[in-house]
C-alpha cells in the first residue's frame, strides 16, 4: 500500500492530466456529432480487425479437426456410391436390406508417418484392428490410389506405398481397357511404370491409368495417374509406359481404407479353382 501511495504522489501530475484528457474527450464525443461518428467508425474498424484476426487464428487451430470430419464424411459418402454395391437383377426380389448388397466399405484414417526416399516405402495410419482395418485392404485418397495395408495392430496400421519396389498393382488404361501391372522402379516418387500392355493397344500421352478391379483389393476405376511417356523397344511385344501419379506422396494427410466385403469368398473360390 505504501508503494502505491508513493507511486500516486510521484506521478500525480501525469495521472491528473490523463483523467482530465479522458473527461475532455468524453465531452467532445458526447456533444459533437461529427467527432462521435468518426470515433465510432474508427473503433468499429479496430474491433473488426481484432475479431477477424482472432477468428482466423481459431480457424487455423481447428483445421485438423475440420479435415478429420471431412475425411469421415467423404468415406461415408463414398460407401454410399452405386459403385460400392453389387448389381443384381434379383436384388428387389431376394434382398430387402441394401447394406447386404454393399461390396465396398470406406473408413477414413490419418497419415502419421510416411516415407518417400527409400526403395521400400511405407505409410503408418492412426487406425487399426479396432477400427475395422485388416491386412490386404486397399488405401486411397481423394486424388487416387495410395497403397495396400500390410500389418495391423489394435490402433495402428502400416501400408505398403505404391512407391515401393515390392508392390505391383493391377491397372488398366481407362480409354482402351487394356490392363497390365503397375510398378515403381525406385527412382522418382512421382512416376511409376505400366507394363504388359501389348503393342497393338492404342496408347496416348495424357491417357488416364486406373485400377482394373481384378485384384479384389481396389474397386475398379480408382485413378492412379496419367500417361507421361510411351516406349516400345525394337522387337518388344509390350510397351513400357511411364505414368505420372496423381497422388503427391509428400503431401498426404488423410486417406480412406477400402474394405471389400466379399473378398474372402472370391479369393477362396479362385484358390480352389487353381488347386483343381
């Protein structure tokens, strides 16, 4: 208290000046319309800028939550697309529950680890067995295919990236329908190669390359990339097609894991046929 009294005594002239100044300003603004309107306009602009900056900061801090909500919504909407259901002429007579005809289910996940500069690149997701993730499920993003789930724990899963020299994906040219094998050569993370396309197939730079749907992992028609270059060596029967990936693996945050509801049935039947 003694220090406060000393402060008042020491600066009493300055404090008195400020009090008188405030009183004068109040009188000016209260009894002069022009000064009052100018003050209100200035204060409104200042307050508006403050609130604008505050809201911008708040929205930035909420971006992760917003993106996760959007990823979940995208996964749900993708699961409701007609392509996610099996077509059947007996559908209306034999099946009354539309969910029983659903062939693909999509689950959103967030990338928490990702490598792009190795020969065997992997991605780690924040979802696992408890979220319905299983090995051999396909992983896609809003720009195209990403990879295939390899290992799963209760809360996490690892994904073999498309830019992994051990991974081969069944792919086809969207325009002509010719299919082959998509592989990475271990060099640039932006390019892969489509092989086994016969020389009589029509291929043009810019053609889209999509999943073939033959592997029971990815639905048919998921975008992989576009044809960048076409090479046919002398005497060769197949093209070597350079494909630019649509997914930028150095800018990958949210993905969707694709569950094929009838995959085991299809795989087991094909295995029985091979063993016959």
